[in-house]
């Protein structure tokens, strides 16, 4: 008998998000591409070995449990995981998305039947398109063309609000 998956959702720390936004407004370099070593990262494999082993074990347990559940439940788990990822990632950046709209867009693209679909705007569609490409093609190199494609999906008119979209080339300094 299959055991239903239970996913605990930590509450979004709005105070941390507000602090992040205030730091950004003050002009502090907090985005990943602003760090001095971008995009050449250094890491200590010995320090990362134990956390990576825990993640790998958890991933194996999850994949094992997903193998025991039916295709419908697996599709629903993928739909919920992607929806939560998109909504919460956007919230970190201070953008609150309608979860039903995101869920509808993800379901439509994955071919998962969720009944009536909520209306979806072009921004949500572009964001979902980018996330699905990044997750489905995680092993593919992040080329300039791929980045430009993501940029076009996020900013189909070339603008974000009244600001013209900015493309930051790897190695560029702000």
C-alpha cells in the first residue's frame, strides 16, 4: 500500500525578505552576479561532502517512495513542487504571484488535469517556461542563447515595468 507524501512547508520569513529588499534599495551587492568571484566559484569539497551525502540520501528515499505511488500522484507531486518553487522564489525577490495562476500554467505545460484552470498572465507563463526549461534541462549548459531565451520569456517586451530589461553578461561588473 502506498503511503501518501507529506511535505512540510516552512513559513516564508517575510522579515528576512523585507531586510533583503532594504539592502537592495541601499545598493548593497547581494545578487549572485554582483559577487567579486562571479562566475568563478571556489568551494571546499570536504566541507560539502556531508551535506551533499544527506541530500543524496533524501533524494534516493524520495525517488523510492515516488516509484511506489501511481502516475497521477507523481504528477500531482511534481505539479505542487514546481508551483511552490516558483511562488516562493518570486516571493524572495519581493514579487507575490497568484499561486492558482502559477499552478494552472504549470499543469497546462505538464499535461496534468486539475479541472478548471485559473487565468494566467504572460509574466507567469514566461516564468513557468523558464523554470521548466531549467529543471527539465538541468544538465544542459547555460549558454548565452539559453540565458537570452529565459530573458525573453521573462520580459517579452524587453521591459520590466517602466525599466528596460538589463542583460548582465558573465564576468560583467555592476
